């Protein structure tokens, strides 16, 4: 029930955004993430953006996982 | 899809699994608190990837499942009042209450409507000004701020026929109760990612400090979970106990301050009934006095009658991590997703439903 999926903000009007999830357009309420901007990915939960996805942290995590994979190859 | 597909790469998953196999020498039992994690673990076959040293048990992190009949019966009673439209997330519909589910109430003439969001419930209120719309407020810290936002919005727009039955629950207090009970011994906790997106990682620190149990806040993709298990194993092998965040793209240690402020403005903590666990102090949320005109429990006169539990159903033990669905005689025989006896078979993220769908071969 705490399901939340990354959604890309396409446009914002007042406290509501049009977001895209895998090519599908939805409305997202921005009351909980008023700082969200067009181009941000937000975690969408029951129609509300609850968090802004941090792309730098996402990249860092993947880099770390790739390093783990490289080390596993070597051993 | 971006931020999903990358975290499902099988090459990285296999590498993580190999690393976990190599590093895990001590036997350890980890609880995934959240039902969303239970589903992901079973769906992606993560248990088969882990070494025999690691046991995974499911926790009580399914809001539908932990809603006690005491509270569900209130929702059914409210739905049966004339002039009331009860709006609810779809998961609640089939949960058998003491005498009726919401679905049965609907079949009997009650106006019960499934909504995806609190904003949908408000829209029903706008369109039906002569009726009272009660939104069934189910959910943890992830969902409570969205309901708080809806109450504030209804106040701003002067929507006078919108009410909330607040059955929200808070996660950290119930974990303390589980740990204090001594019923289930844990060596590590996978903390719920989206609850933590709101509350941050600090509210979990008491688990590491007071119980010396390592905690990792995890995302919901297979690589997220494997990474979290790897981090827990590293702590166990080193004898550490601290709170770490694996799900860094979605969770900050301080959480979402806007959401927390809104939640605290609209709600105050209260005791809450947890199915199978009982009353847990400071683990619920009720509307503050300044918002009590939105409180369905105060606005309507109703009698929900005495709560009755279904005999033989092990949902309570399963929610406490003491039993698994396979221990229940009703599982997959009398109790199926089509004809559920207990809520853990109803909710898509209930342990029983997840075992039924993905985990037939697990003991």
C-alpha cells in the first residue's frame, strides 16, 4: 500500500502537475513537494508526489553496484 | 522505465548475490517490515538467491492487514448510514469484518466507492454536495500526509461534506512492541522505503541503539533489496548496529519536512488497534481538535457492534513474524484471494496473498 513509483513532471499548474509514467499521463498533487520542478522525477503515491528522486544519488548507487560486480568478476 | 529498470539488472543482481554468499558466515534472521518488500522478495525470487545463513521473515507492514475488525466494523457501519458515501482504497473492500465486508455492505445497498487518491474522494464530495463523503483513512506515514493535505485543501475550499475516518498507523512504535515481546528474534531490519521517504531514517535509530539490531532503509526493486541485505550482512559480520540508507535516491535522513509538518498540523498521535498485536500506545493518528469537524467518528452517530475475529485465521501471528502463511490450515484451502478469510489474503501486499501468488514452493 506504500507503493510509490517514479513519475516525470511534464508541467505544473498551481499545486498540481501533469506527470508521465512509462508513457502514460497522470495528475500529481504537489502539496507535499512544493519545490518540485518540471523535469524532476517524483515518487508518486496515491496521486501525491511524496519525494523528489535525487538523480545524483541514483547514479552513485548504480556506480557502486557496478563496482561490486567488477570486483566479483575479478575474484 | 527510468529509476526502475536499472535496478532490475540481472548481471548486477547475480554479482550482489555472489558477494552476499561470500561474506555471510553468521546465521541471521532479517525482517522486511513492509508488505511491498515481501511482494518484491517473493516476486523476484530473492530468497533463492540468498545463502542458507540468511532467513527472511515478513513483518506487519501492510496497513490493510493490520486494520483490526474493531476499526473495519466502524467503516462498514458508516457506509450503511443513509446519505453517506464511503470512499476507500480498493484493497479494503474485500476484508471480512466481524459481520460484513465493505463489498458485502455495497451489495446490500451501501454507497461504497473505490478511489485511488484522497483527491478523488474530495472530488466526489464536490460533486455530491447533499451527501456526506467519508474517506477511509488507511495507511502508514507514507499515506497520512496525503490525507492531511486533503483535509487542509477541503478546509481552504470550504468543502463541508468531506470527512475522514482516521485509522492511520505509525511504524516505529509497533516495531518496538514486536521487539519487546521477544516472540521473534531479529538480527536485522529492512526498513520501509516510502515510510522513510516521509519520516527519514532517524526514527529507526532506537532499534540500532536500544536493541543492537542493524537497520537498512531499502527501495523496492530487486537490486535495492539485495543491496540492503548485503549492507545488513556487512554490519552483522562486523558486529555493528547502525541505521543506513540504501535507497538514497528516494530517502533523506531528515525525511520530507513539508509532509511531516502538514501531518503534524492536522493529526495528533493516539493509541491504535493493530490486528494480532492489540492496542499500541502512540501508534495511531487522529484529527486534532481544530480539524475535528472533518472527523467521521465525531460527526456521525453509529454503532459498529462488538468485534469478532475469524476462528483459525493466523493473520495475527503472521503479522508478528511468528508464523508464516504455510503454517495456517486455512491457507490456500479455505482462504484464497477469491474468498479471503483474513486480510493478509486480501491485500495485494499481504503475506498470504504474496505467498499464494509467488511463493507456493516456500516453507
